């Protein structure tokens, strides 16, 4: 019970780095001694310092004999950017390390745990593993599929229109839903729209929330021709070439949305539904389904809430093998990992 409680705190800290730590995962870490938090850390922008290093620096001598909760297996490789976290934990003389997920990076995969245990440190793996997979979906998707984790944002009317027949879409949803969408922008390294959206709306794609303005994502356009001031990719599958992007938000219109859905590149869907009827509006074009049977079982609802007068529904793509078991847990069956 306590392990899940403290791991939940570590996961919350890791969210602070989401969309800023690529190519490293957005890890969170909490150090607990005698029932009190003595150190906290999360992966910093650009991937360093690591969460464990931050937490140990804050805890100082109080880390001796303490329990460390970290959302990913402490790294076991030495880098020019800093020492291995598994070594730092040994030097700090911690008594126990609780890990949500093993690290799929082959330089660490299981080695971090083995190094800690060899030093006499108790290690448990598994608490809040499902939550950690969700929290670090960008890193895990890049490792498993070789591309960023893709969130598609759609704002629609009750009759499914993404815009008027003329293409006008400002504004389908109200202020509260738009503010939430800006928060989502701040949680992604890059945001993508189609060339039609640029021509129709000339969007800034910035973050208009107090205090989060510096977290505006990189702007990408899906287009065959270059647009001044924009990074460009020619096809949806080219997202794999975007360096430093583990979380990609797609905000384009119906055509761009359909292109990503047709390519089966959407991992998460944000559906903002406004209580309006449009009639004759623009809707999603064909996404390549051959029958309704193919449409069922693809999406699982993970959240739903009311935002002002609008309704937000969050769906996750159901994939049988998007994140293999070895990647998801960091341990193959029977190798001693818990959970």
C-alpha cells in the first residue's frame, strides 16, 4: 500500500518533465526515510540530470538507509553527461529501491537492478507498472516502434463536424476546452498540422497559459512543399525521422487526422465534443476501413470529463504488441523481476 502511495508521488513528479526530456524518459523519483520524503527529483529538460541524481542531491546524508522510489530502472551505464544512477544509489548507502518499470535500453536492461542487488540493496520491481507505462509512453513507444507516441486532437460538434462546410473552425469548443488543449501542447515536444490548416488559419500553435508559455512545442507541417518558418515532413510515417521528439500532438484538420488514422499511427485520441449542431460540416474522410467489424475493438476509453459546456473523452489505441512484454516490464518471465 505504501509502495503504491510513494510511487504515485514519483509518477506525479515525472509528469513535470513530460515533453521536455527526449531522448531520455520523463522519470520521477522520491526518497523516503522514516515515513517522510527527504528527496525529490524528475528528469530535467534535455534528459539530464536524471531524476535519481536530483533526488539524491536534495536528500544528502538523509538518503542513508532510506527507500528510493523511481519510475524506471536506474541507469547502469556511464555517460559523459553524468555517472550511472545505480552507482550513485550505492554511494548514497540507500537500503531499498522500488522500481515501477525496467529500462528497455540495452545498456541498462536488468543491469541496473543486478548492480544494486549485488551491492546488498533490496530491490522490488512492479508497483504502479501500468501507470508508469502510460506516464513514459513516449520513451517506450520510441523504443518499441521507432517513432514518437502520437496524440490526435479532434474538436467536433454533436453531428461529428470538425468545421463548417466553408472550413471555418474557430471556435467549435469553448474556453475551458481550449485551455485544456493548450495544456496538452505543453506536454508534447512537437505539434503537427496540415498545409491546409496553415493556409486557412495561420496558427501560432503556442501555449497560452500563464507560466507555461516557454513550453510551446516545435511546429511541424505535413506537406509536400516547404512552408517558411515550419519544419516539414512529407508523409505521416516520416514522424520516425523527427529527432528529439518522443511526444507528438497532431492538431491538423480532418484530412490530416484521417491520414494518421489511416496509417494507424495514432496512439491516443483527445475528442473534444461541443454541444452544437453544424449540419453540412466537414467530417473525417475515409480512413481505410473495409467494414464496421474493423472499426470495433480498436479504442479503449481511459478518461472522460466535462470542460465548461464541452465534453472531453480520451481514448487509447488497443495494440496487441505495441509495447512487447520485455519492454513493458524490463524483465522476461522467470528472470526474477517482480510484477
